[in-house]
């Protein structure tokens, strides 16, 4: 009986560790989005300082191409909107993942206690 519980405990522990890796990846992606948001906010602020007489260039590969100021502002605004939406999506995803991790922790704790009982050890706090 103790072996079956041990195998189940090991499987649950592996699932938990994988979930932790997924959370870490999502947090890294969210951090990258935060960096992009900061960069694009700076670009938007700089574009807001310009008037229609200024020339704006867009880097496409190794070439600078002239771009309309309004078009550049619209592109940056759309990019900011997209990045904010992705950040919100990751926030929701991370909250859900944390909730699942908490549930998994409880399952692991109860399995560990069950395993200790099966071995005849006194059950302590995990």
C-alpha cells in the first residue's frame, strides 16, 4: 500500500514541478511584455512631442523608410493596446496557475501524510 501511495505522490510531485516551470515561463513572458510596454510608451511620448513638420522614419530591415507621423502614432497606439491586452491575459493566466498550484500543494500534503501513516510514522506539519 505504501508503494502505491509513494508512486502516486511521485507522479503528483512531477506534475507540481511542471506547473512551477509553466508559471516561471509565463512570468518571464509577462516581464518581457512589461519591457515592451515601457519601450513603446517612451516611443509614444517622443512621437507626441513632434509636429507635422518633423520627419519620421521607420526601420525596415537595414533601411530607414519615411513614414507619416499620424501613421506612426496609430501603429504605436495599436501596439500599446495589444501589449496591454497580452499583459492582462497573462495576469489572468498566472492567477489561475497560482490557484492550481495551491490546490496541488494541498493534494501533495495530504498524500505525504497518507504515505507517512502507511509507513507507521507520526504525521507532522509539512
